[in-house]
């Protein structure tokens, strides 16, 4: 009996997939998440538990070195693929599963490119949360040497420098936040400008597409925009709940998101959405886990150019996720509205200001909100703001809207 072949067939039957989306790749990521859920293929949380590395979205040359570093930490047997578009996801996964049964090619690190352009991207990371996303940091490249500095109690403590990003599970793809830690407290946070590695400037962000089309004079109905906005908020809620360790409700959020994007009517969605909103909104465990984290007054948010849910929430992480929940319930009730989208109707993350997509201002706020927080809280704070990688990679609002 060929034990090696049997083991490879078992891996290929239900491989763990490490999914990473490049900026501008939201549509491809959503297609990948849906395919994995329908095929009951588990998502890997770390490179060490992955059999397949799947990169979804357009090629970003500046991110290729980080992709390659992450690939190095996948154990054999392994396979990797790059699927630039939603249609390429299925074939890319099928090829990877086939390659997992061929040890001579897999062990050599063979990769398949789902868009036929000869490129294969994936993102490495310096730090990675544990399975629950609560700050257990895994640094494949090794820990840096620690220096010392005075802490808030006047003691001398080691200073440790780590980076979160550019690729991290349930992290906004692309940006990197560099942290200086003393003990488990973030003493300094700096947002690394992504620069040219992210943007070609030629795409419209997936979640903001109805608003960009309306700005060009296309007639967009209120219900059409409400559907996209509710799906975007559920996508954000799924990310936050996954980071908080509530996997079951994270899956529920993503199923409801997919149902919205598939065009399910409001009457069919309403009961499930309201049950979900009640469970999450009234959860004492989630509230106690996140209360007091990342407080952001509405006046401060607006002064920084931030609008949308983050400004309306006028508070901490629970205030922000409860605002998302209320928005989703309201929008599902509006799906049948056909009146034209008003000019002042905000998108999922607010309205563009000063020629910028709203996520740019959200990203700039991150360092201030992280400084003074414990490391375990960092990813919860980021997930509660959830700047959109597509918006961060896009050109200025007016340029992108004009195509």
C-alpha cells in the first residue's frame, strides 16, 4: 500500500486554505470565501496549518516579496495559486488540489496562476494573531532584539518593535502598522505608507461602487445602495467577530452578506438579520471583551475627516459594532426602495472628503487609537474601524469616479 499517496489524497480531499486578498481584490476574495464555505474547506489561520496558499485579487508587484516570505512558511505538501478575478477562484483551487497529490511538484513549491499572467502573489507577515486573534504573535522571521525604555510607572522595561501587516488574517490588506511595545502596552504606533505597492488607481472600490456610479450620473436606487452597504457592514462585522474569537457568528455574518449580494429579497433576509443583530448586540461577553477600547469621539472623528459609522458611533468598539448592526437592520428594511439615491447618502465608510475615499482618514487615525492600548486589543480596534483596502489603493475620488 502506498502510504504517501494515500496521505496526499487525504490532504487534497479537504485542504486547509490560507486566503489572502490583494488591494482591489474584494470581489475575488468574496468569491473565494463563498467557494470555501460551500465546499466545506477550512480556512487556515496561520501558514503552519495551511496546505494551499490562495491569493485573490490583482497582481501587486510591491507585495510579491511579502507573498514569497509567507509561502516559505507553509509545510509540504503545499500548493499556491493566484486568482485575479472571481471566475478564476474555482479553477485555481481545483489545480491546487490536484497538485497536492503529486509530491515531486508540490515539494518543489510549484504554483498555479489563476489569471494566466505568470504572476503569483502572496503576503508574508511579521506578526500573526493566534486562532482567536487576541494578540498571540507569531513571527516566522524571528523576534527582533529588545531595547529598554521607561514605562508609564517609571520602570525600565524592554522595548520590542513588531509590525502588523501587510498581510494578516482579518486585517485590512496592504497597510502596515509598526508598533513599539513595553510589556504588553503599545507605546508608539506608526502607519507605514503603502505607496506604490498598492495602487494602480484604475479601479472603483467594490463596496463604494454604487456611490461612484451615482456620482457619474447613473441612476442608482436607494435599495440598490442599501443592499451593498448592508453587505459591507456584515463583511466588517464578520471580520471583527472572527478577531474576537466568535467564529460561529462570524460565519453567520458572512452567510448573510453573501445572501445580500446574491439578491435575496428583504422579506427572506429580515428574520435572520434581526436574530443576528440581537445576539451580537446584546452579547455581554463581546461587550466586556471590547468595552473601552479605541474610544473615538464623534467631534474628533469629524475633525480628522472621518464620517460614516465611525463618527456616528461616537464611542468605543462596542459603540461602533452596534452602529453597524443598526445600519444593517435599517438597510435590509429598505431593499425594495426604488427612489434615486440622494446625493448626501453616505457609503459604508462615509462620504469622500477633499478628494479622498473615506478609508484614508480612517487609516490615519489608527496610530493615535492604538497608542496606550494593550497589544491584545490592537486588532480589535483596527477591525472596529475596518478601513477598506480597495479605497486605500484607489486613486482620488474624482479621478476614480470618472474612470
